[in-house]
């Protein structure tokens, strides 16, 4: 096995542990090899928003806006992330 990328993997594991163990987030696992992998897990987000009392129309609109901002091909990844973050705030 190649050592390429190992320092990054160690850092990623530390960040995962921080969010999971200290901040109480649920780790959904490595999703890189999932079919139809996306940076927005619509099923999980829909379940969460439904449980929080949002209507289907509000959820649909939120998913659409998040998708547009996250996947804008005319901006950098950094700028897309900033746009998504501003929506979440």
C-alpha cells in the first residue's frame, strides 16, 4: 500500500474524532465510493427537517437552494462553501 495521502488521512481522522467524540455529531462513514455520492445527503437532511417540523414545500425549496449554491460551476469550491454556509446561518 502506498503512503501517498497518509498524513491527510491522519488529519481527517482527527477531525472526525473531534466532531464525533467532542461535539456529538453522528459520523455517517466514508461515503466516497457510494453510488450517486453528493455533498448534500438529501435523505438524511429531509428526515432531519421533517422531524424539526418543516413542511415538504419548505424542505424541497431548501434542498434546491443548497444544491444550486453547492454546485455552482462558475465559482471556486471555497466560494461555493461560503455560499452554502451563509444559507445555513
